[in-house]
C-alpha cells in the first residue's frame, strides 16, 4: 500500500464515522482539554493567527475559540465530513479549510500558533510533516500538538504476540524520535492514560467507530479465525494504555 492509498483509506474511514465520533472519542476529548490548558498559558497577542490541523469534530477547536476569541482561527481537516461536523459543533466564526496537514498546500501567510490534537500519528513521515508546518510559523510562533506514543495499545500488541499473531497497529514514536536540530527545538512531556473497556471486542469496536483501525502499510489482515481467537482471549474487562506525547516546537 503506497502513501496515497493509505491517505485515501484514512479519509474514507474518518468520513464514515463523523456522525458517531463524539460518542466514543473519550480519550480524544480528555487530551484535547489538557492540551487546551497548556495552550492557554501562551502569551498570544490580540489578533493572533491560529491554525488547527486535524480539527475533527471540534474538541480542541471549541477551547481555542473560547480562549482566544480575539484571534483569527483557521480549522482544517483531511475529511470534509469531519469539517462539516465541526462546523455544526463550533459555529461559523472560524475559517474552515479542507487540508492534509502533512502537506499543508495552499495555506497563505504565517501563524502565531499551529495546534493539533491526536492527528500527527496519522502522518506517513512525522518529522518531515512537522518541518513543513514549521515553515508557516510567524517569528516567536509555536507548533503545539499531541500524538500517540510508543507504549500506546501495548496490551493489544501483547495479546497478539501471545497467540503468535502479527499486530497491524502502527509503531508510534518515542521522545527520542524528536531530535532537536538546527532551527527546530522540541519540548516534550508525556503521560499514560489507562482506558477501561468491557472486553477486547469492546476496544476493537471503539477503534472501528472512531475510524481509527487503519493498519500499518503492507500489513496482512488477520483471518476471521485468528480474530476470533484474539477476541476470545480478551474476554472480561480490558484496560488499554494510551501513551500521550505533549509536544511544543519552536524555530
């Protein structure tokens, strides 16, 4: 599977789940609130320009509009259905733009803040995507985002390993994957959130309802019998780790 096909599958998956996303996106909502508190501490000037990448249905957007009501805010997402849902939830005050945040083409000017909540894990090349976005930062501007870290879903991966199955969940980054380089400086905090599910089936179903089941490129899907074995091994309460990286990048 090439990058273009993967992006199309991601768009299709999230577009098909836009109407139900809010009802199952518990962790995404929690992390958006925590990220918003970090952003609020920034000393943004009046009439600042703010760009959100991957606004989804508007969890972080709602905070940005409330906390920076005097700023010019542009909300973007790769899925038009998610943008439509965000507009319903947030209103018509911000500007909306259909955009692949990894390749931010057609964006004009510079921004005092570029923010994103749990979107960058979908980038095919995280480092290059970050570098492209940083080109749109104004002097003293910040790129602030959350992404899933390497310990995310470790229980799900272990369940596959025990049964000799290959897990298709992407390998998420560690802090070491964000090296400071000339002109690009990171500050990263991390947090582990433990989410309870009624069973392994409940967890898998939640990922599907989120539109977040897209496997790593070239992963061979498990057979129905292997999926049954896996889910049968995860009956009863299933606690899953979400490893959250809170990242601020300055140039």
